[in-house]
C-alpha cells in the first residue's frame, strides 16, 4: 500500500510517499480503507520533533491520526461494526491507503468522507478545552485563533451550551466567525481593547500559539482560566497547556449527535492527494485556515 512517512525530523521536505506493508487490526481495533485523512497541527509538530522530549517517536514513522473510510478488517473483541461500514475516527499513520483505528463511529449520512475526516481530533480537543476552561452557560469565552478546525468546533459547541464566544481571526474571516454565532474581532494592534469593548471575558483559549498568553491572562484576570493547545510556553505564565488526548470515543458520539441535529458543521477548506502531504503541512503551519484541510486517498 501507499503511505506518507518520514525517517528524520525536519521540514515538510522530509515527508515521502512510500510503499509499505499493510497494517492489521489488533484486539479492540478496526482497519479501514482510508478515503480521507484529517490534517492537524499536531501532525507537523510531531514531524518537526517538538514532542520528542515527552513522547519519543521511533523513526521511520507514518503521519496522521484522523481518518474516514470503509471498514475492511475487524479485530478481536470488537462489536457493533461490520465490514463495509462507513466510519470516521482516530488511529495512527492515517495518511495511507489503509489505517488502523482505535476509536470510531459510523459516519452521519449527511457527511462526505472528506468532511468526516476533519472531525475526530478537533471535536475531542474542543470538548476537552471547553471543559478545562470551566466556562458554563451565561459566561463569555474568548477564543484566539477561532476560524480553524478546533475554533469552528469550539464556537458551535459553546453556542449549543449557551456560552457567549468572542473570537479573534483575520479580517477575511470575520463574517465566518459571526456566521457561527461569535462576536468577532481582528488580530493586530489594539485587539485587547477591541475585545474589552465586546464584553467581560470569563475564560480564554489560545488555539494559534501566536504569543498572546500574557494578554489572555490580563483579560481573564486568572491564568488558570487560560488554556492553550499551541503554545508550549504557556505554563511559564501560569496558564495551562492542554496536550493530552481525552475520551475520543465519547467525543465522536457527541460529534454525531451535534451533526445529526444540525448544530455542528466544519467545512473543508482544501483537499490534497497523498503525494501533496508536504503542501498540506506548509498550509496548515501557515494558519488562518477556515475550517479543515484533509488528505484525499
């Protein structure tokens, strides 16, 4: 089978499309014929070696953790799924023709494979950090870098829970944020005052890693109410860095519920073939995404 892998840490040029042995589903796992794989910032962070200190990775390694596809192999002790089912979920080395998933759910009928591949990690992350921020109905959540996949999920989940969201993004994405129910403002000089004019902030999320932790702490008045998924230095300022995955299976069930109720939709901004995985990483790293980027197999 074809898969994207890398044998050394570095820039996007270390990614290569190779012939590899097919993986097989172990106990509690399924294998899918991948139709699309989600592109997440964690993918290029791993490729760059950013997590080697805490989570060493043996090379060569595959890339990707989210996928949507058709079940073609079922491991032991797995129930409730059959060969031929259309599923989306999370596993490993998903930039490939076949991948093993450890958590999955049947795809809602309304989704294409490309759309479904964009949900698993971003919904899990959104649910986790909203919970960690401790924000509840009637309060206001500030989201820095709100137009990407995680931001899109946060805005819609928060709206469903009665939480007011102030979102920051580029000028081009202001209407997109407003369409998701957020109070929107732009980055750049004076952004803190623009946020203050929109309302009192009870908690804040840093999704872009653009060096705003100090300002988010200032706006909330409590560093414990500031969560980052992109700035490894956030704890130095008293904020929290959230990098440990929560309950993916539970998150997928919640995603299905919200999608089927018409309360959650994450658009695909751009799709790439397997051979163009380096370009997908370059674009993902540049940020300012509206929705998701996916690899199509």
